[in-house]
C-alpha cells in the first residue's frame, strides 16, 4: 500500500482503526514518504501519535521484518516526553553512532527527567558493547 496523504489521514484518525497489515506500509519509508509522514505526525494530536507509536512498536515486536526506525527517529524529537521515552525504548536494537550521540544529548539536555533517565538507561547497551569490544574505542 502506498503511503499517500489519504492513508496518513486514516492512520492518525481516532475514529479509524487501520489494520496492522496496512500499517506495515509504514515500514522502511523512503525519504519522500518520511517527509510526508513527518508532516502528518506534526499535525496529529498527541494521543493519536502515542497510539500509533504503541501500535508500531507492537507490530515490530511481532514481525522481525518490520522496520519503523524512521518513525521512531522522528518520535525522538517529539514535544511529548512520553513519546520520546517510547521512541528510545523502540530503538533498543539500534547500535548506530547517531543513536549513541542522540542519547548522550538527551541525557544532558532533555527537559523531562524521565526522558533523561530512559536515555541514560539505553546508554548501558553502548557501554556493554564497548566492554566486549564490539564498539570502536573512540565512541
């Protein structure tokens, strides 16, 4: 299913329940689709964003081929601290340098104490990777 404006309107509509199989269209978004999604995300109410994020996390846990990282990355920048926390948790498998850097930034500067704590906890994975020499020493 293509990620169209109409589809995104349905995704964020509280009255509409988009099936999990249709939400898989949000997996591995192209740059253009990510930008369109960002626009809809920013226009959506907080509750709709939280519900969608939770559904995508559930789908990703049940389907190893689902890749919603572009959405989870976007959620790291959300104004809602609960969404930022869930995004950190959703990216638990990510070992990329950008994520390490973003977590450090969040620990140091995020306005929400719970987000800072969640980011600090997520950094433990990188410490462990360093200890077992799976991470470059410079990081």
